[in-house]
C-alpha cells in the first residue's frame, strides 16, 4: 500500500508554515538582529526605517505562515511568499542563505501549483 501524495503536500505545507512562523517570530522578537539583511534601497525607496521594515516583514511572514498552516488561501499565500523569498534570495546572491531561500521559494511555488492537499480549509 502506497502512501497518498496528499500526505506529502500536508508535510510540505506544514513545514513551510513552520519556517515562516519561526522566522516571522524571530523578526518580531529581535528586530535589531535582522536590520543587516534589509537592503539600502528598501529604506530609501520606502522612507521607512530598517527596523520598521523588519517588523512589517515579520508580521507578513507570521500572517502567511498561519494561512499556510490552516490551508486557507493556500495557493495565493504560497505564491506571495514564494515571490517574496525569491526576491530575498536574489538580493542575497549565491551564498548559503541565498541558496536556502531559493529552495524554500521553489517549494512554495510547488505548493502554489499543487494546492493545499488534505486537512486544509481551502
């Protein structure tokens, strides 16, 4: 008896939600530790401080992480976070963190294509 591919989607969805929730919480709890990752163009174009950008980013990652965990608006949430992580990876370049973010972005794009799977509110 083969396990259903639906289990794989569930594992990917919950795992990605966990990553987003962890990073979002860390940014909200320790914003000053994350300002070094904010590119200069983000502050100059937005007029916001780096700390404000980190707090907004952390809040968005928690919101979308919760939506993925619940399986609510899964495809659009995964697409938005996939684009978000791809942009972060692009700005970081080909280093350990950038390559990791490309992998997470690819998994989010795959989830956006495949849909939420079982045990979702979608």
